[in-house]
C-alpha cells in the first residue's frame, strides 16, 4: 500500500498528478477528484491525500468530458396568437433546448451546435409535413420527433407524437434519452 502523504493547496496537488492547477480544479468539479476543504466551503483552502488521489486516478477516465444533459433543437414557428410550451416543458425536465424559428435557422443551428435530436410539429398552422423528409435527409443520424395529432405520419419522422399535449412529447423524449441528470454537479459527484 502506498504511503499516505498530505498535499496542501492546488499547486501541490497539481504537481503530484502532473497536470496544471486549472486542470485539477476542473477535475474536482467534473470528475469528483477527492480533495478536502477544512471549512467545507467552495472557496476555502484545499488538501488531498496522495493515496486517495492515486486510487482515484486509477479508476477515473479523465479524458471523457463528463456528463452533458441531452441537447434538443426545437423548430418552433413563432405565432403571435399562441404560445407553445414545448420548449418550457422540456427545460423543466432539465433537457438543454435550442430554439429555431425557421428552417434556415434550424439548419444553421444544427451545423454549428452539438445536439442529440430535433423536435418539430406538423400540426395545423405549424410546419408542413414535407419538411420532415428534408430535415431527415440533411441530418439522417439524429432522431426526429414530430408532433402530428392527426393524419399520416410524415416521411422521415423517427418518433411520431399523436397529441398536442406536451406531456406526450416529453414522455417520448424521456423514453429515448432517459431522464436527464441535473443539479449541483459537485454535490452529486461527492455523494457517489
């Protein structure tokens, strides 16, 4: 068993691991690197034990970026006569949501952002069903969720929601991606 030595401060911890101070501070937050704070405050001084750090390093993949909640792009045509709750209902369940108000904006957003799926509606006064095929052709590997309460399912839709009730959409999205983990990352990591 390795001999236990105490390291005081970020510089000593970083030197022991062979990384920069910023990297080990980030690893504490993103990967739960074991450090101790005498005052139990975020900004207090830190210390660590060499044996705990070495054990943590042997079981932790620090190359992964950590957990990121699923990111969805919602194509939501603006309508001054009504307000959609689609985006809000997804955000309440802790999904990351990007909104595109036009097909052009959807394509531009999808080209620039890392995302997990696309949501659109083909209900009356929303987007025409022909857009589904165009979107799926452009982004074939991303799941496409389409709200279409009546009529035929549009070509290209991976998941069809047959209700205007946002809970039906939410259930389908959770069924595909699972319920996102959220909350204070530092506390959830430390409680493992």
